[in-house]
C-alpha cells in the first residue's frame, strides 16, 4: 500500500468513526425535546426545575437518576447567578457555579432566548467533540495506524463520551486545555494563558494544565506570572460566587490519601467481574481502570521527558489520579474517566510522538469499550404515540389508562384499547391553538367510537375491521389536554388463550396539524 493510499484509507476510517459517533448520538434526538435527554433531568428533579424548563419542552427521565448536566443547563438561563429560582433547583449551587463557562457560552450563543438556551447547552458537547476531533487530527498529524489509534482512543474514551452523554463540562475543558498547549508550543504565551484560564472556568482542575505552560528555569518570575494570570479569572469568579451566594464547597471530599481511592476502585472492579449481573458493564469498567493505570505507568516510566509540556501535564494528572477519592472513582465506569481526560490526552499524544510500542496504545485505550457503553442506553418512551411541531406549537401525545401499550412497525404506531382509554396531550405554545387531530381507528367487529374532551363529546364515528382515517378539530391549551376514546360495545378476546387480551379498538398513527398563524 502506497503512502497516499494509506493516508486516504486513514481519512476514510476517520470519517466512518465520526459517522459512528453521530449515529450513536442521533439516537438521543427527539422531534420536540431535541437533545435535552442528554442533560439527564430525572423525575424527582422535575418538581424542582426552573420555570423555563416548565415553559419549554425538556425531556424528563422517569427510570434513571439525574446528573450534573441538569444543573449547568439551568445555570445557563442566568449566568449572573441572580435568579431566585436557581438555589432551589441546585444540589450545591456554589459548587456548580464554579464551572460557568459552558453555561455562559450557551446563553451567549442563544442570545439569551429561553426557548433556545437548553437546546444550545445540550448540543454544546456534540459540537465541541466534532471540533476537538478535527483539532486533534491535526495535532497528531495522523499518517499511520498508530496515530489513528491515538486519535480514536481520546475521542471514544469513556471520559469524552460521558461528557457528551451527560452534557458536562469536562470535554469543553479538555478542548481549551489542548488549545492552550498548542499555543504554547507555537510560542504564543499570551494566547496559551488565555485558553488555559478559560479552561479553568469550565472545570477548575484545568489549573493543573499550567504545568504545560511553564518553562525552564522552573522557579522563575516568568512562571509565577504565568500561573497568576492563569488563576486570576477563576479566583475572580470564585470571589463573585462568594459575594452572591456565600461560602462555596471546597470540594476536598473528592480527595483522599494517596492511592487509597484507586486501590479501592481496582479491588471493587475485580469483584464485580464475578458478582455483578451485567458482565459487559463489569468488564468494560475493569478495562477502563486498567487503561487509566497503563496511562499513568507510561507517564511514570517516561520521566526523562519532563521537558515535554504534555509529559508534565500527564504527570500532574497522574498525581491527581493518586489523590482522588471514592466519590470520583465509584460507578460504572465512574467520574474518574472524565476527571482524568487530560491524562488520556497527554498519554496518547506522547505515545504517538515517541513512537512507543503499539501495545502501549492498545492497553492504554482499553476504556473505549466503556465509552461505547455510555451511549448504549438511549431513552425510549414506550407510551409515546406522536411528537411534533406545527404552527408554533409543540405537542407530545402519550397513551394513558385503558391502553395495552404502544406497538410499532416500520411506518406505523398503534395501541389497542380495552374499551375506555385516555390520551394525554402536552402542548407548548404561547397561546391556545386550534388544531386538526388526525387518527386512524379499526376494531375486530363493527362498533361506534366516541371521542370526548373535558367530558364533552366532540366526535363519534363508525369503525370496522379496516383502518379508517378521521380528522377532528380540537383546541389545545398550553400544558396538558386529556382526550378519551370509548365505546359501548363489549371487547373481543384476541384468541382462546387464557392470557388473551380483550380488545375493543386500535388507534393508529395520531397526528396534529396547526395552521400557521
């Protein structure tokens, strides 16, 4: 294979890798909620969310717990932290407010428009992943399999994909840190300081990246000045937080005695290989821990490369790895993969540049499996029959009581009723709207179906074994609307089996259309 052919093969593989990422992420997109499933707003926090999350469609997870992204997304509605709604919506307001840069960027790019802010924030990590992929490809100068492995090892690491999946601040911080070191390597110290200071406003652990900006002699006025300029914006912001909110959580609970947290995690992940019911989850978590261990060992054995900025950054985060406690290590695979993303980046850049043995790159990137697993479980609402936008209104239709669940085919969705069944419509609009409710009905025997809204009959029609489409004008108000389908004719058992369902009629492909104002 010629060099040119090999290069185009690698580029084609990179395009496929990006396509795979977009395919996995696209599963989280919803026609009404957009990518807001990524911020992991859960049912318990549904009662605490700010009013903007009530007035605009935001996905609520019913069966999984919430995560930090839902706090940053709400801070994006008022990056000045002065909204009286925010304290009630936060688990630890002062602590979350430190990482202000991604929320502020979301507010800026949405021009402060409430309807757009949450969508911009939930998409932010996706956009940064794509930009980061392009920058890292250039930084690595990928021309062989070794470079391609280093590139994919960072992009598909558990840390990077967890930041995307949970709409967190880790990947934005990593991208800014990388830009800072690139600027330093190009002898642009002021630009490097600006990028790193920005990274610290995304996540305070970025301050460790200052180890990559200092120059010999290590103890000098120049390095002290560099450090001061890097920390100044974060310290200024922390002072503002204290002024607005009072004392902040120092976060020392995330640290412990050297190697205590790591040892506990390694032992737990080994036990999980035997006792955890989900073998795939156990193995990918164990391999992620092994991968981080290999990365740290690689940095340790290459100590003679201390003059390299990326080695110093890797060493700083290896030291951090030794100090982080149970709260960071626990979970599957755990926040450790995100917190140590700079170590993963430094390791892959050094392993590629120094032409380290291929085994280093393979073993150091064993966390990729956990990364893919992060995007495995996308939300599926088994009660949803329709979601769409029309005429300035967004509406989601879900089955309520009396239905046997939603069934799907390639082009159709339907649900069988036992005889009297509720439909729940949730609408987001500025004012009540007149809409056309279009739907199909069929039954196992001829019968009359009645449709009611607020206990008032708005339609009735004859239905038989062949699916018939109908269109009924209804009035939708912002919020919840209840519709009821019913029939006086008895249901018919679908078979002679003892567990056969008693079916009355089936509702097919409901749709709503609202004339444009």
